C-alpha cells in the first residue's frame, strides 16, 4: 500500500508540474499575441496619420505654393527654392535635400524613426510627382495662409505618426546637443538664411509672403500636435512602474524620476495605497514611441503630458544604448 501511495503522490506532483508549465506557456502565448495586436494597431494608426500628412502637404504644395512660386522654411523650402531657380522637379529635390537629415536621424533618434521618415519623404515626393491637385486660387494672401496651413497640417500629422516629412527638426536636435542653442533658435536661424536667399532670387515681395506661409505652417504644426514644444514632460501612473521605468531607460534611453505617491479611487475600485509615480522628459518626436511602449505594458496607465519651454541639467538628452 505504501508503494501505491508513493506512486500516486509522485504522479500527482508530476501532473501538477505539467499543469503549471501549461499555464505558464498559455500565459506567454497570450502575452505575445497581445503585444502583436498592440504593435499592429499602432502601426496601422501611424500609417494612417503619415499617409494623411503626405496628402495634406502635397495639396498645400501643388494646390497653393508651387503655382504661385512661393517657398516655405526648412528642407521643404530649400527644395522649393532650388526647384524654382533650377527647374529640377520638386519630387527629386525633396528626396535629395532630405537624405542628409535622414542619415543624421539614424544617430540622433533611431533606426525605426529613420525608416518611417524615409518612407514619408518618398511618399511626399511621389505625391507631388503623380497626383494632380487643382490650383485653388491666385490670391497671394490666401495662397500664403492656406498653403502654409495645409503644409503644416501635413507635417504635424506625419509627426503624430512618428515620422517627419521635413528634416529641419532632425538637424535642430542634432545641433542643439552640440551647442548651447535651443531647437527654436536653430530653426529660426536656418529659415532666416532661406528667406534671405529667396528675397534675392525671387524678390522681396515673394519672400515676405513666404515668411507668412512659414508662420501659418508652424502654427498649424503646433495645433496638430496639441501645442507640444521642443520637450514634453510626461507623468505616468501605472500598476507596473518598474516595467515602465525599464522601458523608458532601456528602450528609449532617457532618465526618469520616481515619486512616492498614494493611489486614490480608480475606475476599477482600487483602495488607497502607496505607488511609484514616474516622471520623464522626452522630445516631441518620441511621444508616439513612448505611448506605444506604455500601451504594451499597461494599457490602463494614466499619462499626463505637458509642454516644456526650456530645461537645464539632468539627463534630458538621449543616452547611447548598448546593443
């Protein structure tokens, strides 16, 4: 009897172990499926935003700016100005002018962002080459305002999708890490040079209207991305603070600050308890990536974002990651 009891006990332990392993295996499969669904969902949203941005920017360029020989700021302005002077197709120049910025983005931001940006700029070039937009108006004021609006709308939508269709901001991020200037200062100096050349080659009146176009575009970008400035402060309240912290420090390469707080009454009825609150500062180009990483870990996390005019000290700049 003792032998049968021992055999029965061993079989029960073995079956229990198998059941636990099966449970762990099912959990891993379910988690991988969830992460895959989140990634596909994020990719679909980003693709839609970038495509809408390309179509909007193309409409601003071909429906307003190009027929009236207006230019804009940034890399797009360089392409427009060069196209007006040399006669080279705008589609070719959009790619050529932005290639150095795409290469720079590999070092400043990352591979995924660079690939998205390359595809977005190529899409805009194809859009300007093959899609026939109607010419809306010849009124210079309307061209400047609405051409800038649709162009800025496109840039903002693409940025919300995790890419850019104008490489100037990548250059600004690159230079601000090596100089004492802010991103806004660098972009302003860059555009002053462009509009000065435009006034010499195309005339002062065209340059002045082009400045108005740039102002309309920049305001549209700020509107689309909800007023986010150079840096964005992010406060994260989650039931998985350690996993979120590791995602920010290891995946995004940014530092974090941990606050000790207390959880109040949530939508799932949590009781008051101590909790770690995570705070970090990122660039606005990384907001989409941060949201995707947090959604993979805790889709119910409470996230607060606020614009930051300026920063000093701390580990604001992205550190090099070890691969």
